């Protein structure tokens, strides 16, 4: 990594060299009673064309004001992981973070497309919800709500309204993102897709939404001031009982292959393909009629002074490192700005030691330090850029400009699957996470499910279906 990106300006607006002011980079939410500061709806919209000019948004290896990010290509082809940290996402100390793990022939393009578009959709739906509440005379959307003993029921209701607003925005943004991928004219998502683990830190509030098996954890101090790991999201694997039940209700199949009994996959009802190793994802439209969904699990958490940092990473990290190991590596890094790189290096070493005959998966890491502080000096060996200093994304081309890059070859298997019996197991535990599921089932029975037992050392897809354009009549 290299020199630090300039994030000294706290303003939500940028200035051109000639002194003209351009549109703000975020929503004007959280200014109760300041009608003079309100802007028209057009001022709240950040387009894809504006993204390269945003100063506090990073998506390549480097660091920002309070975070560091790093990704490394595995040995399965092009790097299909994408990541983002967007500070000043909104006023009132709001930061957006996300990690996206693509899979399939065009997974790298799907992940990059989601990275670019999903935060904008979230902003748009938040603005719509906030405008509707203000127009109906409800409580203003505040940046940091901490109920105190003297607060009234109306104040507590305002907190509920805020949580409901964020939940609705996450649900609508994910739905709109998947809809856009389905109708995209230049991107084939029929057998390609991406995971997503996204968080928004707003003061002491943490809002999370995730699909797939990328994961978020938090490093926190216990009563003895020792660092402990808290898993914030659940890996949405096909062998999670309620996920498997939903898939079976939709006529999809869930089972593991004989040579990888620990990896349960989703299969079409009429073909031993594609063998998707996750129960929820963007894209993968060949399986959307058979139980794979893009509805995120949403959760909210109040941060405390004991909470130190948050780590988001793709499954290339979690396949070889435990939550506790990740927290230990990040907390013991010589400098905060090197934490993400050291974590990826540690995962790469573990791949060689634990699974020398397996191909290392892509790894992407976001480390967000909750006190908002970073090292005074950079220890980076590579240049670090924000989106304000990058006009082209080099290897991570936008979806609309795929210049004939060779897709990742799918892993073909020559044997016949003999059994479709499902082997549903349950074990491990998730601490301190409360999820809100919107697929019609209760999450109470899944609170002790960790998703840590299944080690995915193979491609997310086993093989492509034998058809590509037309779906068979059901």
C-alpha cells in the first residue's frame, strides 16, 4: 500500500479549481429544523458519473481516514472480489462499507457492478423514506439516537422509526439491485452472481445487510479488557436449515458431492448443475425460481466504547481463519493501515499450509476502526487511491466496458451424482447478532448457527447448466 488518500475535508461538497461548487456527495439527512439547509431532490442524487470525483470513497488497496482495505487474487482466475469504503456517505458521521464476492463466468463484473450501484440505491431509498416521514409530520431522521432515561415514548418511537427506515431501505435497495442485474443489456447474470456483506455506521448505530457467505465480525474488549470476536452476520449457506427448507419448497435440491461432503450446494431440479455453494446471492437467475433469493438479512446493533473495529471479508479469508484468529491478527498489526494487507497475507499463508493441493480463493478485506482514527504515518508500500484520484479502474473495469476479458473457467466434473439426499447439520454459535429475516420464516432457530463448519475450498459453481438462454418449461 502507499501514501494516504487526502480526507482532510469534512465538507459534504467538493469544489472545482475555478471556485464553482458541485453537488453534495450525500443526502442531507439529520438536520432537524434547518429548512434552509435542505436541498432539492436532484441535489441528493449521486450518479455513477459522479463517483470518480468523490474524495472519501475508496475501492482499491489502500486506506482512508478510519479504514484500510486490501484484496489479493487467488489461483482460480481473475479476481472476482470487490470492496468499498465510503466515508461521508451521509452527514452525521455515516460510513458505508461493503465486500462483494463474485462467482461464475462473469462474477467479477457482477461484483463490481454491485459495488458501484448498491450504495447509490441505498441512498435513494433512504431519501425517499426520509422525505415521506417529514412530509407526514413524523419524527426527523436523526444521525445518532441514544435513548436516555428522561426520553419519552415519542423519542423511543423515533428510534423504532429509524430502524424501520433503514431496514426498508436495505430491502428495497437489494431488490432493486437484483432487478437491475436481471435486465442489464450487457451483463449475463444467468449463471453468474455475487455475495454482498454491507454495513452502515451512523454514530453509535450499526446497520447491516448481507446475502451469501461473505462475513462481518467485530473486535471488542470484554470485562477483562481482552479482545474478543463477535460475529455480526450469518453465513447464508444452503445447509442452513431454514435456507434448505425454502429451497426444497421451490423444487430446488440441496446436497453435497461425494468428494466434498462438507460443502452443500444448490442444484436445479432437472440437472446436476450449477451447484451453487450459497443460498442467497445477486444474479444466479437460473436458480431464482428454485429457492435462491436476493433478500438480505438485516440487523441493527448499538456500538459501545468497548467495540474496537469491524472486519468484512470474503470467504477466501473465512475458509482458513477463524473469527478469533482474524481479530487477533488485526488487533496485533504493527499499524492500522497495514491490518487488511497483513490479514490477507496471513490467509494466503494458511491456504498453503492447510490445503496445499487446493487452489487459493480470492481474498478481500475491509477493516473499519470505530474510533475514527488511523496511523499518523503511512507504512504503505503501494500507492493508495480514493475514487477522486482514479479515473479508470484498471483491472476492475465497469460492467458496461467488458473488453473481452477471459471469464473464469468453470470447474467441470465428469462423474454422475448418485444421490440427492440432503445432509442437514447444525453446530457452532453466533454471538451478539439479531437478524431480521424477510423470507417468511423465523430466525430464532438459527441463532446458534455459525456457518463456520463448512470449508469451501472449491469454486462456488460446480458447472454451468446445459442450457443458457431458454429455461425448460416447469
